[in-house]
């Protein structure tokens, strides 16, 4: 098999890259080790920056997002029960859209299926070869038969544990990582959201977040120690703990119900540099991880492949390698700013085992400054709604 770009991973990053390349007339094959149903079964948050919305529109997959997504003009943050709403429209003239990552993936899958572009699901034993030459190859097994794709470039969009980053020779990448001593216990429930916008809460007992998937389906989180198991948290215990961490007005409005999904997500920050090795480009979770506090993970992945699609289009249509040569530096500048913002939000809103009384007062001062300073509020709004792509 021969293609111009081999894309590893059929999550939203890989599918969006394939879609953008397809619309530019560039041939790409996507390989995914899981089944299509398994990919769609992944439960992920989805707060889309305004730039991400525009990028999905450019890919021609934004119709359902605009029909069903929830446009939010701000967020609320509470600290020990004191709550303040940050009005993004007034501060920076921008919004975010709540639209689940699963739905973004579904829209991209449908568009790819409709166009007939090639996607191979349940591709086993994927391996990357000759990445530092002019003719890289991707080998895999499908239905018990060994196969090979010859290509010009490989895009590694296969996540943190994927084969792409692992295929880079030792010493060619430098990695930076911070692992947090807690995770988020999240539940999904078919009950109306407690608020029309997201509510972030800092409490001495730990962080909490009130989010949503639709006007009738809510997603709630509480901070738990690293290593905690979902089985230790029956629904009643979760709801009691969530109420304790919310401001009184929000806690009073909370409508509880039986959870339909419950899981714990560990929190980490991770960046690999550079994001290119020979003819391999890394994007999305294969390249970087952010804590979910700042709602940046999906947006960074979409930005990565938007930049990569531009660079590859420039290479094929204009015969210029300038875009692919600066891809890593260009993307990493935005990645590190998002890492900083996510780290900052995590630091302010969570409790840490080592935080003493002085540290708690510093967190409170940070919140008070954020509320009392228009410049600080504008900085929050600018970063949350998304820096320029």
C-alpha cells in the first residue's frame, strides 16, 4: 500500500488531520489498533476553545456541534464557599463550547466514512521503520496478514502509550513530566446540570468541578488521593462529598441520581521535545499531556494537527519544507503556555499534601486577586478561551 501520509491513531487528532489533508487533496491512511466502537466508547470531556470550533468548521464537520453544543460565556470559581463568575464575553469577547470529545470523534468518523477515505481499525503489531530516511514505512497485521504502508510522512496521533513516540531512538527526545499526588473521581449522571456554566470549586477538603454533557446529562468530579479506587466511592458517598466542597447556593441546587459511569483520572503534566524526528511528527497526547483543570488537552491536540496540516499542505502544494521544519517550535510555544495555565489552575484550585497554612493563604490571595483585578480576570479569560492558534 502507498500513501502520502500515514496517520497512527483514530482519535480526534488523527481523524481531524486526515480530514484536513483530504480537503487539501492529500492522500492519507489512518491506522487504529482498537475497533471503531471502542474508540467511540471512550468517555472524555469536551470544552472547545473558540479557535477549535473554527478549525472544526474549516474541516466541514461543525454542523452538529453548532446545533447541539452548549456555548458558554464564562465560568464560576468558588473558594471556601465564596463564588465569583468570570464573564468571558465582557472580558475578552470570546466564548467556549461544551461538546464532548466523543461527539467530535463521531462527527469526524462520519465524515471520513462518507468520503470513503481509508481507515484501518484493529491494526495489530504496528511498527514504524526508516523514519530518518526519505521513505518511511509502517508495518502492521490485519486479519492475520502482515501488511506494509510506504509513505512520505508519519503522523503520530496515537496517545501517550502509543507506538509513535516509543519509535523515536533513545536520546533523540527530551521529556518533561510532573505527576500530581491526586486524581479526579468523575461520575456521569442523567440529571440536569447544577449550573448553566462550569463551576470550579476549591475547598479545604479538595477540589470539585460541576460540568455537563448536555442540558439533561451532567458530569461531576471530586479530587481524590492518587491510588484511590472508584469502588470505594458508592454514589451516596460521592454526592455527600461533592456537596461539602461546593458553595451553599450551588450545593442547594444540586440534583443527584444514580451514576451511569464512574472512573478516576490521574493528573500529570508531560511534554516531549522536539515533536519531529526525521519524517515522523508527534501530535496530541503522543506529544504532551496537561491536567484537565484548564480544559486544554483536546484543544492542544486539535491545534497541533491544524498546524501540521498547514505544514504538509505547504509541502505538497507549494513545494516548501518551511512549514514542516518549524512545526515543532511553532506548536511547542503554545503547548508550554497551555502547560503553564493548566499548572496554575491546578495549583490554585487543588489541595496538596505538602500545603501548610501559609500555602493555603497564598491560594486564597491568588483567588482574591483574580476576583479583584480586571487584568487578572482578563488573563484567565484569555487563556481559558484559547490563545491564538
